[in-house]
C-alpha cells in the first residue's frame, strides 16, 4: 500500500484502542443499568465495581488490540503472497514466451 509496516501497525493499534474505548463507554453505562434492573428483580445486590470495570476494560482492550495485530499480520502475509504470485506469474510468462519463440523458430 506504500506505507512502512511499522507505521501501518501503529495506525491500526491506535484505531483499535480508540474504538475499544469509544465502544466501552456506552457499553459500561448500559451494563450499569442492566445490573441495577436485574439486581432489583432477583433481590440481590449487583453493581459494576471498580475491579469488574478494570477487568472488563482490560479484556476489551486486549481483544481489540489482538484482533488488530492479527489483521495486520494477515495483511502482511497477503502482501507477500501477492508478491510471490506475481514473481511466479512473471516466471511462467517468461517460460511461455521462450516456448513460443522456439516454436516460431522451428516452423
């Protein structure tokens, strides 16, 4: 794509963290209210503690960062596959051209 691998990884990881944090905020608020409603229904004290918040945030960040790294690794592998296929195609085309030249010379 024209970008250095390090730059591309950096941008993907920044976006992964940004999207994780942007998605976590509304999800946390929704979860807080769901805990309150369920707590009232089942008559058990339920709530979002600081520990539960920290664990769920860490898991969310880890999942998003892991997926971002996986996709960049896939993209780098796909890029190498394309380059390899291009080289193989070029070699086949050269062989075909040489075969065509030999066939023309014998006629």
